[in-house]
C-alpha cells in the first residue's frame, strides 16, 4: 500500500514538471494584493509570493517552467523592476519548475540546505528505481542556509528560515516583517489534509511543530499565504494545527490499544474532519494520510 500510493504521488509531481506550454494554455493567473508590498500570484502549482517595490522584485516559488513568461508578464503589470531574488520553499516541481527560466533573467536562487541538495543531486524515482536527473545547473539554488537569512528589500526585512521536517525535510517559511505577511509553502495548505512527503524527509509531527512556529510569529492581523489555496489568517492555521493534534491523539490511542494499521484505517480516525479536509487528490487518499501518521507514531 505504501509503495503504490507513494508511486502515484511522485509520478504526479514528476509529470507536472515536464508539462508542455499547451498543457498550461488554459491556466488562469490571478494576482492578489496581500498587504504592504506583498502580493500573491495564483496559477497552477504553488502560490507565488512577491514583494514588489523600488528595490526590485523578491519572489517566493515560481510554479512550472511553461508558465514563466506569463508569470513575468503579470509581475510587469505592477513593476518593470527585475526579479532579484527567488526563494524555493521546498523541492517539488510545482514550486521550482520555473527556476531555470527565472535565473536566466538574473535572479539569485535561495533554498534550505536540504532542498538545495535534493535539487542539485536529484532524488530517488520510485517509477524506475533509479536516481532522478538533477535539475539543470542554471536551476540550482546558488545560496543555501541552515539557520535562516534576512533580506533588506523594498523598505522591510524579509526573514527566510528553515522549519522542522514537515512537508519535506527542506521546507522554509518566509516572513515579510514590515508587511506582516507569512508565506508557509506547502507546510500549510487549506485545500485538504497536509501532504507529508516521507520520501523527501517529511514528518507529520514536524508539520505540527512547524505550524506552531507560524502561530507564534503571527497575530490576528497577519496575512498567511498558503502553498495552495486561498489567503488565510492566524486563526486558520490554528484550526489546522488543532485538527492535526486531535487526529494524532486518536491514532496514538488506537496504537496504544494494539490496533493494526488496517484496523486503524477501518476505524476512520479522521471522520470528524473529512467534510472539511478530506478533499484529497486521488494519488493521496485519506487512508494514505492515516498510514503516514500511524507509521510515524509507531516508531
């Protein structure tokens, strides 16, 4: 069960990276003002965060390569300044697929140490049992960090920092301190249950820990850019954190009672939350989410 669902998960990600321009012809890009100098650009893939001002454009994630020209055209509607810096919140192709194109326009790419290493060296491809080809040299992050890095751009400090292994083991949050905006990458998605990519080092309990960091940094006025979904607030992140803690307690109690994985899945420990969070992709069914939690708590 683990190998089959994991295969489909990584296959979907990899196929998305190789999509052609025709595949993306019908994608609608929407630019949303968030606060201060910060905007969110929706398209296909992870939400792009942007700080736009006199110093240039600071960019968080870049979606797919086939969308780069259109992404840049949307940015130029707000500013003719170049993209100077690009931060990858993690390694998945719907967030880093445009790296090479953006770098060719002169941007410097930054990423967590672990994300940088995975982008440079490639990762295990469960379709073939072979190592994936690394990203092209021009797509590699040229600067990586272990403790965080602060940018001073467009009149504010932008703090980029790693979080505990959560969605992957190379996740970063981006805090636009003056604008009071947090971009949380795919650690926080409000479109369904969190996707825990265990192959790339993701952890369920780390997801809770990372969400705690976001909650501590935010206040009631902070705007939250999710990896996928609509703009959110601190209370939305608290809702997700509380849901995960409740599911963790339920599954932990079942493990303590000696239930096997199949029995836990059959008991449907997420049923209280499925109406809100259970709209998961076909390649990531709720049973897979429960299985990941069970395996981790059983360690």
